[in-house]
C-alpha cells in the first residue's frame, strides 16, 4: 500500500498563516476563547488526574503538553485536547497493575497505533462504528466514573481500600455506610448544586470553576476559624505542600513481557482516543460548517500521546465539552488550543501551590457532573426503542463496560461493529436467479444502444444468476443454496456481475469452486458485466484462465449470444 504522507498529514495550524488567512481579529477571538477554555480545563485536569490514580500535576501536565500538540499537529480547527473522563477507568487499571512505567509504555504504544491508523487512512472507518456501541461505551464509562467517586463524595475514610469492580465497589460502600462524613457529603452536595445551577447565572464562566473556588474558600475558612478539616489534595498528596515540581522528561524502561501485556490496554486507549476525538471533531464541524481531516487528526493525537507521557502525563484526546466551549466563546483556529495550553502553564507555574487546599469532595462533585453529562441517558433511553439487534448491542456494550472491563468492552464492541457492518452489507448484496424466458434490457445501461429493444431473450437451457452488491465472504454460502434449486436441462450458466463493485479473496474462491462444480455437471459458466476492477481481481488470482477469457464479457448481449451458440451445439 503506497502512502503519501503529504496526503494524510495536513495539520490545520501549518496552513494557517498563508497570505490573508489569519489576522489580528481572528487572533483576538482565539486569545479570548483560549483564556476561557484554559480556565474551564483547570478543575477538570486536576480531577481527571486524581480520579485516574495519578497526581493532580500529571493531569495538568497532560492538559498543557497534549493540549498544545493536538492543536499544533491536529486536523481540526477547533478541537481542544487534554485528559478526559473516558480514560479514567483504563488509566486507573493500568496504574494499579503495571505502575507509572506501565502507563507510560501503554500510552506511547497507543500513540504509535494512532499514527499507524492515520498513515493507513483509517480515519474514515470510525465514522461507521454503530451509534449504539458508542452510546454503550460512553454511558458505561459515565456510570463507572460515578461509582469511583462515591468514596470522596460521601467522605469515606481516605485509607479505605475500595475494590476495582463495579459490584464490589458498591458492596464496599454499603458495608461502610456508618463511616459517612456528613460534612464532606454536605460539601459535595453544595459543589454539585453549584455545578448544575451556575449556568442559569452565566454560561461564560463554568460552574465547575465556581464550585472549585467556593469549595476551596469554605475549606480554608472552616479550617482556620472552626477547626474543621476537610480531606483535600494536600491531605492525599502531602508531598505537594512545597508546591508542584517542574515536569522532567521520563525515560521509560521497555521490557518485552510488559509490552506484550500492555498491547490490549494500549489498543483500547488508541480506539477510545480515535472515537472520542473524531466524534468531537465531527460535532465541531456540524456547529461551524468547517471540515476536519480525520487522518491528520489521528496522527496528531498519536504524536501527543507519544510525547506527553515522556513528561509524566497520561493519555489525552480531543474533549468535546472544551471544544464546544471554545466555539461558543469565539474560537476560530487551532491557536485557541495553543493559548489554552499557555494559560494552564501559567497557572501551573504561579497558582498551583494553592491547589493543596482543594477539597476532594469538591472534585468528586465535579466528576459526578462530568459523569452525568457523559451518560447520554436521554439518548440511551431513546435507543431502547430501536430494533432488537441495536438494543442488544447497546446493552451488551454498556454492561461489559460497567461490570466486566472497558478493554473487553472495546474489543467486543469492535467485533460487533464489524459483524453489524457485514450484516448490513449482506442485506444489500443479493444473488438471484432470473426467472422466465426474457431478460429486461431497459434496466441495463449497457444495452441502451439497442434500438427498440425492451426485452432480451434467454435461450432454453440457459440460466442467469444476477449478483447485486459486493461479492465478498458474506455471500459465500448463497451460491450453494441456489444450486440446490437447480433446474434440469441447464447447459449454460451466466453469472451477471454488472452491479458488483469488488470481489474479495473469499468471493474469488467461491466463484472458482462454483465453476469447478458446474463443469463437472457439464454446464458452461459465462461471466457478464465484469467491471475493470473485478476483472483485475480475476486476472490476479488466475480465475480468468480457469473460466476461459472467451467466456468473460463486459455486458450481457454478447454473453447471451455466446450462450445461444453453446446451447445449439
């Protein structure tokens, strides 16, 4: 497969400064939007970092480094990159099993997978993933995030070891109902109410940021004047009391056994990243009328996920909420994403010492809101009205994500997407035997040159098969079914292939077997309406020689004439 790198890698930022394309007005819009999005991303980056089983600074580093690289190398004008809720479950699982070194290696491997997907032009494939699978993933992830936050939301003891599985988690919560800290719970509820209701005051400043500030101020005041201590980031990460350290490049130690064990999680990260980023890019296109370059976006995401873990970051992708916030606040180009990364860097350098005072219950409330927004419960409910196959796929993907494992759900979901695609193609691809003694010519453009001809005669002893649609492995058994209905006295079988856009290796093998069985019965096979592409496949596998070049025709008229000659012999 020949790959033209210039064709698959066209970052929007690279073409931004061509003559007349960028001006001071656009920069002003990008600057304002970038500052707002940077502020919006702050509480989310911290919350996602902690929820993923790493430190808050690693969440921020991810938002800074990946946010810059995704905007710089990406294929969308509007996509804002960073850590997202979709990765919380898989990242936490990798960290608990393989440690930070394992997470670094898995993220780099995922980046390589993403680049390969982009280079081999697989971006378009993700547009064909069935919607019930996507909703099943996102709703399942949302419920899992909600479940993981209940410990901090109810103020359960920090040293409480909560199991990883959904069902064991809730068993642990019910066993520790007597340990609920009602002050922590009150803080969580207050912050959650702010998160959901602040939009009625203004949509310019996110409710999560107001909740973060309010929760932190209340925590400080209660500590100093009432002696009441809330569990904070500083409580969980006491090493941050002296401020956040500057990120340093990390050299991962690659080990064959570790790499082998991380292939599946890395593939899961790559698929999640591709799905979430390309879906966000498509939504942004719908809102702006612009178009993104899917393969470039995959390569940009891959670069970001290779570089970011080298600075201690975690997996990143395009974030729909931040992307729409950028668009709604006037963002025009990838410069918005770069400004957003710069704003977070300034906050990291000068304001993060105050992060130790942020209550964990406040972050839990923010993530509960994130989970609610991710849940798509209205869409989930709507899809339950669909046909049984779609409902089964939705529920299977959802329950696998929640109860079993996100990696398993992704793998099963990808297989389901393939199976559903094949099923739908099979429904559009048919093989039929044309009944009667006449063949309609008016349906065939190839015989339009025949004047005053509406019907073509099918001679006695000739049978015509019509294939409509791709001739691939999904139709492998259809010929055998039709052969069982074979009429007596047939001397020639014409296989009409005018509506076959391509034929795969299984179709070739099936055609070869059909011809062999037919010859043994003394019946001659003739192919008609063979397109150039299909003919090239026949030549490649040598099937044209087995059938005989004299029995392969570009349209039905000479095929019928040849069949008539054979019948008369």
